[in-house]
C-alpha cells in the first residue's frame, strides 16, 4: 500500500509560467517546473552522467508521421509533450513520463505534483 507524502514547494500564485524550483524529496533533489500551465517534477540527476537535468532547456517534442512510401515523414512540434534536455550532454527526456527520447527503456524518475489550498506540493511517493 502506498501512502502520500507531500513536500511543500511554494504557493501556486507565486509559481509563474516557466518557473522552476528545486526541492529535497527524501534526499533526492527534484526539479518542479511549470510548463504550459502544467506542473511537472523530475529527479535533478541525469541518468547519463548525473548532470542537473532539471535545470536544462525545456522545449517541445518533435514528432513525425509516416505518410506513404516515397514521401517525406511529416514532422511537427507537439505543444502537449514538453521535453527537457540535460545541460551537460543533451540527453532529452519527456517531462511527463521521464522517458529518454532516444531510448524509452531509460526512464528518469518523475513525481506527481498536487495543488492543495493554493499551495504546490510534490508527492514524495514515486
Ligand atoms: S549528464 Fe546529462 S546528458 Fe550527460
């Protein structure tokens, strides 16, 4: 049975779009970000070489669609799937799932974020 352990981040009203905060979650540094109005929380320790991934650039995932043989793959950026790129060597992860874009067997730990009574919390249970 899992229990919820909420770690306070800060008031939602002070958490602007694009902001990020680092919090300690049971000894793990976690980056909490607000992107497109949504909150995300990821471990701030890259799975490549321990870089500060939560401090990296946030961008949109490039997705492609196969149309038919002989045609170019149609590509576009997906606003609903933000990614974060580690500032050290560029490994990129889906902010929601933590999956590394080049190998989805590599998954950066993510955490649930909840807002209660106007305060943003990270759920310490992964
Ligand atoms: S430490 Fe993150 S990409 Fe190398």
